[in-house]
């Protein structure tokens, strides 16, 4: 019986594209003429994914120790320098780039998220399963009022999604078998990794994940237990 | 600057004594004539502490793997059989003893807790740092409406408090230095372990922790940064 839902955060629960673009414009304060922020943010996110893959390939076989983890914040911070250099934009000081990297800890939720989670929470245990740092998910959730029962992140498993150990860690901490848990994400690789371990899956379409000019895969698939257009639709389908 | 508060759960935030006594009476349903439940529950809790010390002494030097952890629920369940046998009470079936062991996942908060946490949460990040299992703290918190920003437990560190690694794990996940974090507990050994690592400390007196006939150490001490009579008093002192 379904008892708990695990949510991806960056992209699924939060609109990183518009938040980070807005923060970039705010911080550069008129000094960014000619900078295509939507494109820069898409490249930034892609650079983060590439760095995550490299970090995952380097991950030790043994269990992690808390001090050995490379924070996702430091990955975003490092990739930002590369992406800005590639765009030929030198208008931000180091302190401003530090501030901009923290935009990933101030992500706004999609407009349906708080309403959907509030309804779902009456029936299910709700937790995150994010690749972002624990502190980042706390900051995002506190600022946005996201009503999680628990926060789980890759940092607690010592590996990033889609490594199976990340999903298993969440099931262990929930004290539930995978079949009682549903992974909710807008990213199919995330759902497929969970499904291979016996978790249920809910795909949530986020057509604007990469902005109006970005390309997001929003096709519903029969392989997922639920396909939803947002968290309110998810609540409609799960709790009626 | 103080940014986050870590709370002990069993005893400090919740009244385990009255909850577990009430659950024992409910489950034994009139078949418990002559059983001194307050005494049995005190012995149960003491047996749990003794088992925790044995488990801590056996803990490996290496970092934990999620599957290797002995759950606190299983410790409570095992100790219950011993304590009931010692008390000469054979009136509960195995299923009833299973149910009674789960009373530790249904602990009621002290009456000041929700009000105090709600005020403190406007200013600080609030998280648990409990020796109870993650799933137990989720169950307790969801049932009681405890508004944590995050749940941290010994299970996530692979060691029980007062092992320094448990406190360090929480600081790492919060992304804060110990001096920005205050440990809140009714148990002085817990506060002293945190203080040795540079955490701030708040002692909360819980004179009824072991029931009306139990003995709790409720003496305020200058060594703690704050001494409070409950969570509302704590909020008064910290946020005014």
C-alpha cells in the first residue's frame, strides 16, 4: 500500500530556470547588456549535470564519510565561472558570483506545489530525494514553505541519483519497502532508476523547466504508475 | 550568530513516560491487575539505554552502511520481553507486545512544544537530533504536528549520541559551524557532548520525564547557554 512519496526538488518541485534567470538579472543590475541569461542558465545546469557524472564516476565503493562529500553548491559555483567565461561575460565580481551561485538555494516552487503537497501530506509521508545539498533543500523549503515530513538528499547516501544506493537509503530511513513508496519527478532517468528497484513512479510534466525556449521531455509514458500535469493533478489522482 | 536549533526528541520534546504507560494500559485492557506500569516503563527505558551503550561499544570504526544499523525499534522490542518477564507479567501476546513497542513511535509532545517550536521556527532552522530511528521521528512528528525543517537522527550518522560523530553529522548537513547551532535537551550528557564540540546549549527541565514518582535532574546549570522550563520559555529567551 502506498505510504510515502519521494520528490525530486530541482526542476520537479521548483522552477530553477526562472528563479536563477531573475537572480542573475537582479545581481548584474543593468550591467548585463547582451547576455542571454536563459541560455547561460541552461548551460550552467548542463555543466552541473556533467560535473555530477564525473563526481559519481569517482565515488568510492565504500560508504561515505560526511567530510569527504563534494557539495553541490561548490559544483554550481565552479561551473558558473566556466559558463560566464564561455559567454564572454566578465561583469560580475567574485562576491556577486558567490551570491548568484546561492540562487540555487532560493529556488521558487512551481505555483501548484504548496497546494498539492498540502493535500498529499494528509494521507502520505512526504520527503525529498534530491541531489542538492541538505542545507540547500532546507533553505529552499523553509523559504517556500514546502511541507515535507523529512528531507533526504544524495549527500546522506554519499552518491547521487540515479545511483541505486540513493533510493535505497530513502527506503531504509522511511522504514518501508520500495513498493510502498512512490518517486515523483519530472525527469525520466530518475523515475526509471527508482522503478528498477521496485518503487512506484509518478511523472510530472514541467514544460517550462528550461524556460520558454528550452526543450523539456513532457511526454506521458505508460511505464509510469501516474502521469500528472502538476502536483494538484497528482493529488487529484492519488487522494481524489 | 545562532542560526539553527537541534532538538532531542525522546524526553525533551515528547512525554514518553505518560504516553507509553497509557498505551500499555490500553493494550492490556484490564488484564494488567497488579502491574506497576510506571515502574515497568522506567525499567524499559533504562534497559534501552543499556542496550544503546552496548551497541555503541560494538560500533565499527568505519562509516556505517544503511543495512548494518540495528534499529532502535528492535532494541525497544527486545528489551520489552525482558522487562515484562522480570515483572512477572505474561498477559500480553506477541502481537500486543509488537504494538506496545510501537508506542515509542506515537509519543505525545509536552504541551508547550508545538507553541514553542512554531515561534522559534520563524527565526531559526529547527531540526531533530535524536537517537530514535528516522522512521520513528517521522511518525512522532507527523502525528503530533511538530514543525521541523529537517529530521536528523543517529541512524544517519551510524553512531548514537553522545558520540561526537552524531553532532558533527548534523552540523555538516546544516552547512553551519557548531557555534551557529544550539543543542536543546533535557539530558545533560547530551548537552555536554555538544558543548565539547563548540555547539551552544539549552537545557530544558522536564521534571515529569520519568513520571510523578520518577527522579529527573532538573537543576539549572551555569555551564549551559540557556536554561528553560519549557519550549515557550526557550522561545521567550531566544526570540523574545
